[in-house]
């Protein structure tokens, strides 16, 4: 079986690697000649809206997927009759526009922060009057890893937020949620409508970038909320593939932040810590194969390596750690690799995490030491 992947980053790389043991071969399309997935799969060098290149790729594969949201929906729609495209383009298109996404959450009765579209300074002032402070001004499109966002804590911050984002097209204002923690669920639905969920993960961010996560990380009632909300989205889109949904945990009630119609950074722990990884299950789902078990094996934590890879010796000398280098050139703010730590109990996991914090110090992924909280 052959799968085409639009986008050649680390997510495409991990999908390709998950496919090899199953006899699946992936080809990736990316405009960058150094795309890291090109190290493990054939690379088609082309822009995401290159209809001719996309068409040639689709003619060579059994199914097409993508590894991030910022690909061309119009280009893919023109080719939709060439081969199957999963997840569905309606889900991709919705996730590309924060207003469409928030509107859908509201329609499906999934709790979300108050929000309002903003197209002028006057509309921003009116939205702040209605929603209140603090709040967050965001671009509606193309924002990821904290990009395209400005926090507004007080009236004094409004002008600076508008100066920063006001010329970037349509915007969205969201009320700020005072949350206890951030969590996410990775769910998968196959072509027959069967759904499976991975255990909820607790996530830590710094400057909008995921630094580390821990799973399983929720009581049954909280986890049940996440599953219920995810299933509404999966059924609405008649979804096929992996879907990630991020939430704010507000004293045991989940408020949705955003969805990602693809495999997701907060699910990297599943490579080493679940019976079947999110990457393998995504491939199984889009090919029409049976889904694998999403059960966790013990407890897992994932540390993102951001900017540059640290000394690998600590991970390689540990019986509990797994080293993942994406083969990327170092660059500030860039995700270049991760380490998964896997143990039998939560207590063992935190002890192992403490070793990393002590040994790596400032090399630890930006703020990853913040994960080491008392429980």
C-alpha cells in the first residue's frame, strides 16, 4: 500500500516510519528540499498549492493525507476525485479558520471561551467591552505554536495588540480562561465509524510551544468529557483518521481550545507508551484497516527538544528513555526532537523526570522542568 503525505515535517516522518513494518510506503510532498521526512521517504519537491504535482502524487498512491493544517484546501478539492483524502477536507478547512472552528464548537454544544470576530479597531474595542479583560487577540488563520497571538491584560495593552496584529487580516478575540491545566485527547475513527481514544495527556507549554506532556493524566469523569466532545466532532465530519482536541481543565470541567485534524505533538508518547501509536492507527484508519489498541502501557512522559538537541547520553544510558532525533538543523523555536520516558508507575515517572531536570539544567526543553510539579 502507498500513502501520499502533504507536508514533510516530523509528523510525516513518524507516519512513514510507522508504515514500514506494515508494508506501507509513504511519499511526501513539501516545498523545502531539507524536509526531514525526506530522509526516510521519497520527497516530491513542490508547493502545497501545486495542482499538477499534487495530481501526480495522487495518481501514484492509494490514499492521501497531510501532516499539518496549512496546506491548500482549494488545490486538494480540485483533485478530490483522484483518490481518497483523509481526514476529510471539511475538517481541515474548519481547523484553518479559528472563527469557523469556534462557531462549530458552539453549535455542537462543546464548551468554548467567549469569542468575537474582529476586522477593525472599533470592532476590537466593542468586542473587549462585551467579552471583558483579560482576553487574547488572534489571527484567524495560519497561527500555530503561539504565533499570531497577543495577550491583552489591561486597557493599556489594547493599542500594542492592535499594532502587532491589526494588519494581518481577519482576527478573533477570545476571552481568557483561568484554567488549572491544559490537556488533550487523541482520538481515531476508521472508515466504518469505529472510534477509539487514547488516555488524556496533560500538556505544558512555553511561548505557545508544547514542551512536555504526561499520560495517562485524568480521572474517568474528566476523560469521559474529552471523549464525548471528541466524538461529537468525529461524527459531525464523518471523520477518518486521527483527531487531536486540546482543552483547558477548569476545576474538572473541560473547555475546548482547538482541534487539529491530524496526528499531534501531544500524542508522541504513544510511540513508546501505547499498544499502537497514533501514527500507526492513523495509517490503519485511512487505509480502511482495523484499528489497533489505544491502551497505555504504564505511564509516559514526552520532552520536546526545541531549538537544538541536547546531549543524548542521559537518555541513551537510561533503561526508561527513548531518543527521537528528527534530523533537523538547529534553529530557535524549532522542534528538533523528543524523548519519551516510560515507567510502571506515576511515581517512577516523576523520579525519572527529575533526573533529566537535574542533569540537563538549562538544556532541558524550554520550560520542561515546569512539568516537575507536586501531585
